[in-house]
């Protein structure tokens, strides 16, 4: 699939304004990779190498990985980390897990162990301070996990403290409106994978068609059911969004699912923080 239907890698450059950003962090560069689905089928070695090269060329201060490193079987993570160990950043690499990283009861531990073995810090309802107390990074459990419960973690931070939140599923943003979130960085949607010019993404259109229908009818329409199960807020499929007073960025991911991508290339995101 990947060598025919993924398209060429795109490096997105995004500036995000952060209120009360410490002066020393002006221009801080975050590079995001997401949704690799490294299983020999959905991501080519060539695309992965290009993504790693593009990441390093950006000279990031910090790298964030926002989940779905594998598709189901966690075994490929052992090969993946042999590639990811070439990622370079000034203060480190931070990661959260996605729903595909939790398919089997043993997946979570295996993936965390593999990423940790190459120096990647996995955050599961945890706070890290790569730049000191002035800009904490919060990493949340996956939205579909029974351990998704932002309150105990978010309540540790003072309301006037700027923060970056890593959360695989952008639907998390709906619940995070209870707290200050200067920037939530997510993936999960693959950008919708198929864009219909003038109309938007195919999954969003399917979801909008199915949403007025009773749930029991939606569950019997295969494509509508799949779109509904992936994410609720298809309006946050890709790019930068305002969710209440918070900001959300959704990466299109690197891996490609059937039927492939159309006008929705795989993405490496370079986020530059500026004061507001």
C-alpha cells in the first residue's frame, strides 16, 4: 500500500502563539511525528527515513511523538526503535501512546520499554519539564483507554502556567476545555486521508451524513460506522484549531490505511512557539 497510495512527505511549518511564553523560549522549535503504523505494510522504510531526516534537518529543540507506532502486533516496535534512535533534538524526545499501541494487554509495556530503551520519555498521565518550570509538557493516556482521566494530572499545574499537552486523539480537546491548554498536539485522524476538493475530507462528509441518523442505523452502514468509531470531531481532522480558548494542532500522520491518501500527504510538523 505505502509505495503506491501514500504520496510524498510534506513538512508543515506552523507558528503558534503562547501567552506568557517565557522570553528565553521565544522561537522554541517542536517537531512532531505521529501515526507511524510501522508494520511493513502501512509505512515504507523510505518514508520513515525521509521523516527522520526532515526532523533532524529542522534542528528541533524537542521532538514529540503522538502515538500509534504499530498497528496491532507490538512486535515491530523492536525494529522501529532501531530507526528512531537516529532522531536528534536539543532537550529530548517525548511520546504518548495511541489506541493501536494498546490492542493487546501486553502492548503498552512492550512499546514503552522499547521507546525507553533509546532514551524516549513516554508520558502516561504525566508531566515533564524539558524547558524547566516555565513550560511543562503534559502527556495523557489515550482517549479510548480506561485510564484517560486528565483531572489529576492537569490539576497539578497552576492556571497561569503555560503548557503543551500531548494527546493522541483530538477528541480529548473537548474535555480539556476545563483547563488552560496553550497547545494540544494530536494525531489519530490521518488527516482524513482523502480530500474532496471544495467539500472537505471524505470521513467528515460520511460522518455528517450519518450523524442525524439513529445510532442503530449508523451502526449498520459500514463506512459511516467506521468514521463514527474513529473520532467524533471530524472538524478537527488536520491543522490548527481553536477549541474554546485552547489551541489544538492535528498532524496527518505518516502511516497510510486503505484505500490510501488523496490530497492528504503524510506529514512531519515543525512548530515554532512565539510569545503572545
